C-alpha cells in the first residue's frame, strides 16, 4: 500500500495526500485481508474495507507484478462522479513515480542489501566496502556501546506475506536504525541498538502488535558485535522459531536466549532415542511413577534444581523436611546412586529436562 487520499473541510471540495510515506503499520491486519481479496484485480474497484468504510482503490502492476495500490476513502465525504476519474489519473502518476524509483534503485541501501544477502549465503564479500556502506548510511562502526540484532519474520503455514515491499518499507520507516530485506521465505530485520535491554524491547513494541495481527512469527537472535556474524545470528533467530514450534508454543515472539538449551538438547542423543540413553535407575523411577500417586521424578528434579538443598526443596514440594529425606532415600535406592559427583548430577539434570521437554514428565 503506497498512500491514501483524504478530504479537507477547510478547503472546499479538495482532496489531499496524507503526509506520510506509507499507510500506518498498525493497519497491517486490514491491509493483509484486502491484499488477499483484491490483489489480482487489474481494473479500479470499489470495496468495503472490512466494515470500516467504503474505499475506491487502484492496484499498481509493473511488468505484470503487483507492487501495491493507492486508495481513497469515503470516510470524509461521499464519492462524486468526477472523483473516480481524477483518482485514476492520480494512480497513474504514482505508478510512474514507483517505476522510476524501481529503475533507479541502485542506492546505498540496495548495495548494502546485496552484500548482506551474500553474507547470508556464505559468499565472500569485501569487508571494507561493507563497512564503508554502513558508515554512509549513518550506522555506527566499532562502538562497544552498540550491537546488532537479527529478527526473522516468518509467515505460518496458513498465512502468507501480502506484499514483501510493503512490509520492508514499513519496517524501515518504523525503525530508522535498521535494514529489512527478503531472504528465502522470510523477512530479515537487522537492527543496530544501544546496549540496553530497554532498546530492544522498545523496538519490538513498535512492530510486534501489527505483525501478530496477521499471524506472523518473530524470531529474535542474541546480540552480536560484528555485522560479519549475520548468518549465525539469522540461524539463531530461525532456531528460536523452529524450536518453539516443536515444543508446541504459540507466543509468536521467540528469543533465541530462551530456547538455546532446548535447541541443544534436541541434538545431544546422536543416533539414539532418548529412552535408549536413560540410566536403568532413571527408567525404573519412570515406571514407579506410572503406578504411584507419589512422583519420584518430580521430587528428584526439584532436589537437583535446588542444588541438593533439602530445606529449599521441601518448601517447594510442600513437604516436611523429614518426609523429603525419607523419599530421597527410596529414590537413591531405585537409582542405584546418591548423585555425589558433579558430572553425574549434571547428566541427570539434563536428562530430566529432556524428559520434561519430550512430554514424558510434567511439573
């Protein structure tokens, strides 16, 4: 969506162009629906904007590819016959301007996006050229007070991007210190931020509500200092989305830091299934819990999580300390070990986390 026309009561019978570069990003849900219904229409059309108001729109096609549309709303006043003709002329001027913009797009942003795309594909790039291009775009280089974050925006199976150009231009308008580009089936948002947790949270607050309305998932990498590490950051953001999906979580915003342990644990069994690597004693505890009202597995998990502090574990389990000690003696007997070694405790803690992640136990 490229723009909209409004009506001024101060100047009688005059329409005017709203003073912004694109339709507000908050309208993404409405635009997504309109795109799905009308983006193949070649002639000007009148439609109901999802119950909001009547809108007259002209889709813009360049080389037979949909590039957006311009719309005029009936919100201010009813349409008059001459409005349709005038607005069609207006749309043609917008199309010419857009064509010129596309034809002359070899700007600094175009160069830097080409280099970033090459980085993502593991291609060799001239590092000094990349750094100079970032400087030309007013990004800060080699300042320990700033870092980069990569965000992956992904359409779910049941949805699709209405227009990559719309999302990319809107994201870059919302977040000035960023570069947005398409990659594979995703949109990548590469941001430079001060080293403050509040800075990332504030940036996400500007875009997440609108992206959620159209069912898009957002993966967030951890911070990285050098733009040359972009590919690793991209994969981390992807892994956050993919790991959350495997766990059946549906929050829509997934931070790699929250899923790194789960991601690692999905790869530690190698050629074996989880059941194949459980020590016999731990398998016996699982069988015990299947036919008992007392959950030994949860008791063991709580005990290890509290660094083997029986007083803290007893409070968390709502048990008397003496009762917990007696239960632990029975657990150690079944396990065949008292878990005295640090490596052994680490192993059992990891296995319990994997069992929980696998759905074999629950807290």
